[in-house]
C-alpha cells in the first residue's frame, strides 16, 4: 500500500508501528523528505530550560513562515494512544489526527503570550514582527482541543499554568488569536477564519 506525492513519486505507506489504546494503527502515513518546506533562515534551535527551543537570529516579519509540520501522520485520540517519544512533538489537526515534523517546527516551545501562530493546519508563522534574540513560541491551544494537557512554565504574566485545549481559552484570547488558529479548530468551532 502507499500513496503518490505531488512530484508523482510513489511512497510506501507504513500502516502499523504500534497500536494505541483505541486499537487503531498509530502511524498511518509516512511522508517524502522532498515535500518539506524550508524553515525560516533566521530561526535557530538552541538549548533551553525545556530541553530545546528556537530563537530568532535576525528579524522576522509578521506572517512569515517559521517552519512546517511536514512529517509522519498519526492517529490517536488520547495521550495514552501515543508513546512518550512521540506524544510531545506532533501538531494536532483533527479530533484524532496529529502530524510530526522533519524540520524545526516541533522544537518551538509553548507560550501563553506567543509571538507565533498557525496558518492552515501545519504552518507556524510570525504573529507580529520579531526581533533578533527573541524566542519563537506559539500557543499549543491554537491547535489542541482533545484529551491532552500540559503544565506550563512559560513565565508570562498571562500564563494559564495548565494548557488543555482551545475550548478553555478566554473569549479575549480566542479573539486575539484570530487568523492564527489551526484550520481544523476554526471549522470545529464554527469560527470565522
Ligand atoms: C514540541 S516540544 C518543544 C521542544 C522541546 N522543548 C524539546 O526539547 O524538543 C513540546 C515539549 O516541550 C516542553 N515545553 C514546551 N513548552 C513548554 C512550556 N511552556 N512549559 C513547560 N514545558 C514546555 C514540554 O515537554 C512539551 O511536551
Ligand atoms: Zn504559560
């Protein structure tokens, strides 16, 4: 079994690496490296109190692409569906779908006062002009709305301490993030894009 990518190359599909508790194949699609988008030249992975993080090594303009989730696609509905080594990295793009990255996209940390957001389902973009030296962060609740949570240590005065889904965001935050909320959340909540 497999699929054909945009370049017409046939990619073999790995249907099963491990079953989650929902008893569905966890890894449902591998992707071709040549489908990757380039990460922003001024975004660099650095050591961080949370392991790794990403900082700006030069100016980045509002709405410029930082990096894309362009990797394997997984199926799972709860934390328990994902092995520890996968759980913390992919972006959610449906009630039971998540996608990892081959680029630096999965190295950006969460912040409750972020400078980055999501375009479409997979692209991390700058939400405002960013200066050299700033850490690049997005709010994971821009794409999360299933049975998942993370304790936050971002240190922002606005820190919510517990990150547990878009539905828990205040009306003010939802309004602030307009244009930077993951496509599947916009559709699921009947929001204007
Ligand atoms: C997508 S990874 C980000 C890169 C990660 N720091 C690394 O070293 O590869 C997400 C993980 O980073 C950590 N993390 C990111 N933002 C955090 C935050 N605001 N507070 C606490 N931990 C955070 C958590 O372990 C989370 O599961
Ligand atoms: Zn926080």
